[in-house]
């Protein structure tokens, strides 16, 4: 199977918002413009990066009190 057919098969069932993102990427690559739209980040990833999940202070609390 050639790459174009594989791509068409891969995108066949994608929702319109995802297709729009792929189209924007393809057009930006075609014209060699810098892709300026942010790629959506999942809420789970945002939550993982949040301060609530920052375990650094908890892990090293004894190091801070020793100073």
C-alpha cells in the first residue's frame, strides 16, 4: 500500500476538528510557512503539569527544613 492510501485510510474516520488541524499542518508545510496554531493539549496532560501534581516539594521537604 502506498503512503497516500495509508494516509487516507488513517484519516477516514477522524472528526472534522482533527481534519482541520491536519489540513492546516499540510498547507503550512506546503507553503513552508511557520505553523502558528497551537496543537491542542489534552486535559490529562495539563493536569499532570499543574502545581497540584508537583511532588518536588513533598519529596525534598526534609532537605528544605535542614537548611
